[in-house]
C-alpha cells in the first residue's frame, strides 16, 4: 500500500511541475510532459490525465478556486495554487473519492518545502465539498463555464455567433479521437481495417477520403499492425484532406512549406506513388528531423531543407513548382482539444503577428508557383482573420491569383475556401483550406 501511495504522490508532484512550467515559463504542454519520463507507465498515464484535464478546465477551476480564497496566491506560490486546482479537478471530473482527493493533495504538499500550505489546501478542498453546488453554479453563471480565455470567447462569438461558438468551445473541451492514415502504397484501407479487427481494434472509415480511419478508442502506435514498417500514420481526418486538394500529377515539382512534422509531406508522396519531385522546407531544424524520421519509416523520399520560407532567394533554384502547399503558422485554435495549453499560452496580441507572418509567407512563396499552378493554403485555425479574410487580402494584392472553388461535402463554404469546425463532421479537428491558381 505504501509503495503505491508513494508512486501516486510522485505522479501528482510531477503534474504540478509540468503545469507550472506551462503557466510560469510558457513551455508547451508537449515539451513539459518530458518530465514524465521517470514515471512508470501507469503513473505516467495518470500524470498526463491530471495535466491535460486541469489545463483543459483551467479557467473554470480557477473561477471556483477564487471563491474559496480570501486573497489570491502570490506568484511564488503558483505550485500550491496548481495543487489546489489538481484536487478540484479530481473531485469534479475524475470522480475521485472526496477523502482521497483531499488527503492525497495535502500529502503531496506535505512532501514539498511548503508544508505551511497543508492547512490551507485542506480547508479549501473541504469547503468546496460542503458548498460544491453553489460554487459551481456561481462559476458557471459567467463565461468561466466555457473554460476559454475571454479574448477567444469574444472572437469566436464574433466569427461564428453565440450558439455555434458555444458548440465549438464544448468540442474543444472534449477528448479528441485518434485517427490514422493508411499508407496506400502498402495496403488498401479495407485490408488494413481487417488487420485492426484481428487485433480487436475497432475503427470506422473516413467518408471524405480513401485512406482515413477513426479509432473507437486511442491505442499506442505499437499496437497498430506494422506501424514501424510504415503501414499507417497517426493523422487527423481534417489534415488528411490536404493531399487530395493538392491533386498532384506524375512528374510535377511540389513544394511543402512549413512541412514539419511531415504528415502531409508523406501523404502527398503516398498519393503520388513517389512519381513526383517534392521539396519540404521548415525553419526549425529539430522539427525537420521529425520529417526525415517519418519519411524513413514510411520508405518515402523527399528533399528536406531547413530554410526560411520568407527568404526564397537563399534556397530557391529558379525552377517553378506546379503544386505548393503552405501549412501556415497559425493560432492553432482548431486543435485546442489536442493541445489545451493553447488556451493558456496564446494571447490576443499574438493573432495580429501571426496574420502578418501568414501574409508575408504567401507573398514570398507565390512567385515560386508555375503558371496555371495550384497553391493550397491551410491552417488549423478557426479564426476568420487568419483564413478567409487572409485570402481576400491576398487576392487584392495579387491580380494574377484566382481563388478556386473547393467542391466538397466536408466543412462549410466561406467567402474563399472551406472551414471545418472542431468536433463536427467525423469528429475532425478545426481546419481551413483555400485553393489558389495562378492565371
């Protein structure tokens, strides 16, 4: 019993350290989760649940906690605040027995250098248990019920209206599905689906392409048949649409801009049966290594360059591309359910900078497109200013550019391009696509 208790406490303290790294140091949750490496598999899963869940519901939990405090925590005591939020999360969302949530939270504090906070945490959590209904109702009487930052709530309501923005935020607070892309160079989808069934892994086909499958429950990649031999890749259904929109043909030169970690790069090559010349560029060398590793696993070939897309004069050889994909840097507001830390890390002031960067990237890459060529602009954003409005401004600047209508049954038509909202059709992520041709 004592050894199990010690392990659980270790997982809780690790969760505190991870969430503090996100809040105080601005680390992404993905980066901070490296701290779980010293935990065993069971406790690692528990720690991840604590981190994802507490960050996912942070604004609502914070509103509840604020009612229980006489004064807010000082910045130096952020770890104690996080420990209180973890305790509240377990009671509200994990259905942890009340006595266990209180005692384990207090015990975790006792093992820190701030044992003075034991009484505070004990009092806060026991007060919540006594007054739970009124405290939650008070928090939910305002915007805290959405568990999104105020600026994003206002922006979503402006772009999508109150009812639809509420649906979007509810979807953002759900656990995302796991989707995979079957490598059609090795298997057809029906055959791979049969292999999954043999392993008792339930999945359903994505109706919008011929390679996508959505799993009924997430599994480790090691459980996917022949994953390490390149039989499939983990990729959301919305991201799987890029390759078909690009519509590559044998012999064409293709450019993938901001390609890391390489999911769309690989899909383009799989679709073309390696019958094209593809150059994948990204400014980040570490992320580019992921592209190389993915291509090696899938036994695919591309030229991978660590270069700045804004400076094509430094790497472009003068031979135009017939197809270009720009997977633009964006707010990532369409993938919040996968990365809930976006709600804590992204600021309203970031959006203007991203919009400017997207415009500069479009302007820099457009001259590289061949006459009658096609450029696909993609983001995992659901903000109009990064998507349809961005393309409208681009068309005003470039008279040789024409927006091509995307005739599809997925998403919804915007003034230019199509928008997928998170959690809607086939539970896909929020994504935007626009198709441009050079005339």
